[in-house]
């Protein structure tokens, strides 16, 4: 199974930029052999096509991670069942689980904490968008 820890820091920083909507970096990852990171970022940003791409192209654990970040219980259970411990902890930290965040801090995984903070912001904005009656729904 694939894990975020498989990637070099510069690729994780590129992934973080994709989360911020940087299309230039997303295209770079696509062109240089890391489409899964671009797709994961897009899936976290609620792109269902990207989610399906992950499922159909050998990265189901990243698709499930995206859903676990969104607190979908079946996804959380899947990560635990298949012993994706790091991804499970990452998803929990993204959901603001104090124990998971503390674990990343204790392990001195600052780069992942940086990405987690960015995902916190994304989830907050998604929450605001979903509760705004003036926004046009995409799905």
C-alpha cells in the first residue's frame, strides 16, 4: 500500500501547494510521474473525478484517506482494517483529533503538521461553503 511517508519532502510541499489550488504545481506533478498526489489534493478539495481516478488507478488508500478526512466512518474503519496506521492518524489529525495532532508533534513531523494545518483551513472553508445558502452547489 502507498503512504504519504513514501514521498520526499519537496513532493509533499508540492502536494500542499496543490491543496492551495496551485494548478501549475498540479500540472507539474501530473507531468513528472506523481499524478496520485495531484489527484489526492483534488479529492480532498471535493473533486469526485479525482477520487474515482485514485480508486481506479491503484491508489484506493488515498481515496479512502480523502473520505476519512471528511469523517466518513466507513473510510475510517477501512484504514484501520487494512492497518494504514499513518494514514489513519493523518486523517484523524486533519479532523482536529488532539491525540493525533500531539502524535505528529511528538514525532517531530513538522512537514505533515504544516499540511494538516492547511487541510484544517480547507475543511473550514468547505464547511462555510456548504452552509452558505447564497452559494451555488457543485454537486
